[in-house]
C-alpha cells in the first residue's frame, strides 16, 4: 500500500544498493524555473529609528523568506541578516556565497510535516511534506513528488533526501519529466499560494503563506485535500527577531471519507492504552534550521562553526536545560500537543513504528505557568548569538540533526534528542548545528477528547527567530563551566529582552494593575570638570510640599531596576543624545543624606547636554502614575469627553493618577503652548500632520516619533528647570489613528491594528480593525443602517511598551462614538467588570492579554444586556479563551462589589453559561 507504514527489510536495503546508480544518476532535464515573486525581503529599521534609549546595539535585522515558508530569499541570498555582518541561514552577509564551504544546496532551513490518517477506502495512510530550501544536492525548485517506483524502490522508503517528479502549479504531477532534486518535496502533492502581504507599516510587516496539501491515491490518481499549512509572518521591524504563527488546519470532507484513527498511548510493544480518534489525523510539524553563524579564521575552530544548546521543557528540568516561563498557557490554544509516546499500532501485540513525542502535552498549566523552548547558538568568535524559540514547548527536539542524519524525517521517541553536540560537548564549536523543534498533535473534524488526547480542527505553534550581539550569553556546557549555572546566567540577556517582548509582553494586567511608579527627567550642562549630578523631581510634581528634601530624590523612593531588562523602569542617562551605560560610563549611588546621584567615570565635556530619566515609587498607596493622557489635535469633542472618563477610571478603579493631559500635535491656532507629545519631523510641512512623519506614507515608510520631554528649560541664570518626560514615560492615548496621530504611531505595535490605507496590502480590506493574533484573522468594521445611523461599533483597548521603555495604554473606537463608549466601558460596562476587575483577590486580566476588541450594539441602550460584548482578547501570539476560563472558575464565588454570584453577576444577566457565551469570546477557529 502506497504511503503505508511498513517494515523495511534487509532485502530491501540490498535492492536499493543495486538500484542506486539508476536512482541517483538521472538525465538532466528542464524544470520550470523559479520565479522572483516566490521570494521577498524586508528590511528592519532599528538602525535608522529613534530609539536612543534601547540598552543594546541598534543594529537592524533584515529577513528574507519564500512563499513556501522558508526563511531565505534566494533572489538576494538573505535569511536573517543582522547588521550586515552575519546571516546564519544565508551566509555570507549580502549576496556573496562561499561555494567552497556553504554552497546554496546545503542551506537547510524550513519545515517538515508528517501525517498519518485512515481513509475508509484507501486504508491507513502516511504522507509527508517539507520545504527545507535545499536537500544537499540542489536548492529551490517547485514542489517535487517523491514516489516509488520512480525515485526509490519501495514505497516505505519515500523520503525527503531522494529526488522526485516536478509538481506543476495546479498540483498535477509530471511523471514524464524526469527526476529532480531540490528543497521542496512531498510523497503526496501540494499547491502553494502566492505571498499575501497583509500589512507593511513603517515598523511592522505581516504576510500570510498558505500551502494546500493533497494525498494522492496511486491506484487511480485520485487526490484528497487533507490539510492546509498556514504561516503568518509578523516582523516587528525595530526588533531583532521575527515571529511566525505556524498553523495546520484540517479540511472538511464528505461523510465516511475518513474513519477512526487508532493510536496507542505510552506504549511498549503490545502495551499501553488503545484510543480511537474519529476522523483523526496524527501530525508531526517541525522547524529545521541549519546554523552557519560563525566566522572564518577564528583560532583552531572550523569556519562558520558555532556552539549550540537546546533549552527544552522535555529535558524534565534536568540541570538548567528546561523551558522558559511564558504567560501563554492552556487558555491560549484550541489544541495542545499530544501526550508522550503516541504510536500507530498495526495489530494488537506489536507496534511497528516508534512512538511520537518524547515530551507530553503542552502548553501546560492554567495560571501562567506554561513554558516555551529555546535553541541558542553562539558563533565561534563568541561575538554573535542566534536563537530559535518555540511555543508551546516541544514534543521532540534536536540540536545536531545534520550529523545524526535525521534532518529529513520526523523525530520519534527513540531518537537521541541531543541538546548540544551529537558527539560530545567537547566537540563544540562545530560546523553547521542543525536544530529541529517538533510539535506532535491530533487533528479531527471537530473538538474531541479521548482519554489524554485532545483533537481539533486547527493547531497553532509559534516560532521566533533572531540574532543579536553576544552580551553575556554562555553555552551551557562550554563557557559556563566556572560560572553559576543558574538558568538566567546562560541565555544572553538581550535574547531574554527580545523574547520577553513576545512571550511575556507588557499587557493589560501590567497597564492597569502593576504600574506603581512615575517617570521624571533631570537636565544639566557639562563643564568638563563636574562628574557628580543629583537627581531632582520636576517642579510640576504635585506632592512636593510633602516630600522631604524637595526637590532631591530619596534613595528609598528610587526604582532600582535591572538596567537592561525588558520590563525595567531603570534610569537612562544621555550625554549629547548618546546613551550611557550604568557601571561602565557612570555609577549610580546616594550620599550621606540618602539623596540619589550619578557619578560619571569621566566628566562630561564643556556644554555637553546631560539628560537623566528615572523612575520613583509614588506616594499614593497601591497605584502608579501616567504622565500623559493625549487626545488628538484634530479630534472631535467626543474624544475629549471619553478621555475624561478614562482619567477618572484610572483613579477610581486602579489608583493610577494622570498628571498631564495634552495633544498629539501642536495646536497653533487655539493652544500654541499647550503640551503635545509628537516630534515635528519636517518643520517645513507644519502644522500639517505630514510634518510629524519622517516620510510620506508608503510600504515601510512614514515613521512617527516622540518628543523627549515637555517644559524642561533654563531660567535667566542658565539653571535648568525640569518638566515632564515624554519618551520613556507612561502615556494613555485616546482616539483613533485619524483623530489622534499618536494612535497611528501605536498601530504598528498593538495586537489589533487598523488597516490603514498606504500600509495595508492586498491580503486585507482597508479601514478595518484587524486582530493580528486571532486564529481566523477576523476583521471588524462599523455597520450603519440606511439612514447613516451606526448600528454596530467597535473599540480597542491595548497596551505595549516600545524600545525606549515608553508605556502605552491605547483606547480608541472605529468611530468617534465608538471611542467614547470604549472609554465609557472602562468605568461603566458590566462586561469589563467581569473581564478586567478583580474579585476575591484574583484578577480577571489574565497575563498575556495585550488587547481587547469590544463591540457595541447601538440598537440597545448602553445599560442593556449585551450592549457591550468582548469580541477579541488578544495576546502577542494567540488569543485568550474567556469562555474556557469562566468554565474553569465558574462556581459560587461571591463578588463583594457586585450583587449576585459568578453564575449570574448582574440582575439582568441570564444564568451561566449563557452570559459567558453571549458576552465573551473563545478562540476563533479558521472557518
């Protein structure tokens, strides 16, 4: 049976040895040439942007990718090129190639999917498909069909490392055209869509890649559309990493097409629990990256060699090699991975194939105790760090799959799961570590649970790839011998910074509940002599009469955060706009009277501009401070009415004080000295909003930046008087992107964005609210009746931190009316009372939720049941299952601040679970 999983006998190997010359010495024939449109390159902009407070080197990342899902652009030979100096997947940087060591036919990068299912007529089937860019013989090319008796002797030997027939653009197989090698192969057939660009803003790029996979029945030539593979590339262009949502979705079939798939859980031969999954499709999806991160001429090391270590939760917390914490637990997925050791039995007593999955079901946990895995690669010159991170934690992993010769097939429980070198740790660094991260899962035609197996129609995994400078990263088995082997001393601190922006982001929980500090700015002029400068509060500080030693900052009030961590409120010191490094350029300390100062190692030069940004804990208990609440200069009054509610809600519900209100742009007509937060970029175009962008709106162009501060100035004697910082402060912005230009700035960072003209690609409709991490990529647009009256509206509440450390809480609606009711909902909506506010000491803002999308039904009164509903609860990599969360926590939980219980929290609500399904979202399957 074609694609059946059968034993490979010794005689088969003998047959193959005789057939080798026939199989591998095919006559060269013409194949359809590659097309330039199969590839795309996107430039990062960190190196040219305005983030002077980012505590690491500001080199940009450039990415290349193919429509097939490989992270290589064959047109320009770009993989993930960092600062023009290293590209671990398409070395050398730029278009040059070292054909002696790294010809393109050995650039292994991409993915592999292995599938097993039961067809009612065709029997038990196994097919695989992979796009790895190269196969060691050739690279690129269209999809190739590897099949017996063409490219191999027996059907069980169909494998990626063998040649295949060309698959034409419509999915048909050209068996008359001869055999070819290349980087995209399957023993079935496939059709890949063109690259679909969804969004290409000044700082964010999103593209969708789709491949349709078909089984082929060898006896009749019939095909069956089995699954779709969907990759969503999300590239924050001021980051040193790229995030890819990797999804596999089962395709609906006519009745009786697929039958039960029987599997064995935790089996030895003839043992373990047998479970049948109706319409089950067992999948093994894996990432595969071969790393050429090193350089040439480095001591006695091989050219391009690297150190590698795999931090996998499946290491079962041995030593320091386990997975890393993430907020994205089981409430952020429809479908977890399989339990460990799931196999396909062929009779009651003997399993003919090893089980899948060394590690069990992930993501684990229901309270933010889930993990993600990381492969960290360090160049042989110890200058550069590359990383690949995987969520949920992996079923199988390997760091040396190339030399073990398992790079071209799915992993199983008997494979070695190497975390370093296949040979020994002393073998490092070595040429071309080839990392594999694999997720095993079960698809079906609907959500099903059988024993410890969950099946569903769609699976999502996430991979994050990046390159940074090496700051303090150590290879666990080599560099760290004499150091504290604690986990956080091994992974590079900038890698942690970058990964935390994805896996532990600044979220709504942080924005509302955990902000307990305020931001300040102090300025001085250098004199080439003085090294010591005191930190002082602004003269605008509202509690200065009650502050001992005013205006000096007492050390007990100072926020002593880690200087270069992602979630830090640490000080930033600049001299003439150049960031100074703590303990390298200056010392942070306090004097005998406990007042804080910085002491430069070398005195700043004459007239050098010294700027000190810092945070202190605020005097009001339990809350924090937002320095700014900004509305749009060109907005309507309805936005300001909404902003007033936001300011009151911050104090009423969260004990957060709003210190300053202001505008996005300068109001030259009615308030020329009124504070505004955006930086004029092109003064010749002012006061038009185009003067606040560095370029016209177009793909990858039109950035906006923030001003440094407001009201810092010198008096008649030249003494500095201190104002309120803007960049690195805490900002609330109210109003949509057309009404408030500051919201346009945030659009490239929030996890629901507006598909603005000029930046939205053909893959999305313009002027919609788009949930970036929604599983079915839902868009929302206000609806109006025949008289022009709005009947359905939408609003967004979102939080994030930019690279300067600026905290943003973004509140807007599709229309001005929607903006008002988004603000109104914070204080008055029964829905947000359930979604956000705490009860019994437990917050309902689950960590990881960065964005809420609300819907307003204007055919109802604002106080009516379901006037406000939550349509999306989004994070950086997935969406939150509010209905599942309520199901787990529903019960007689009395809420002191409300009448009623959790089952019926408000008088006009129906009993649980009706109100949960009426008002709150679950994860949205791709239809």
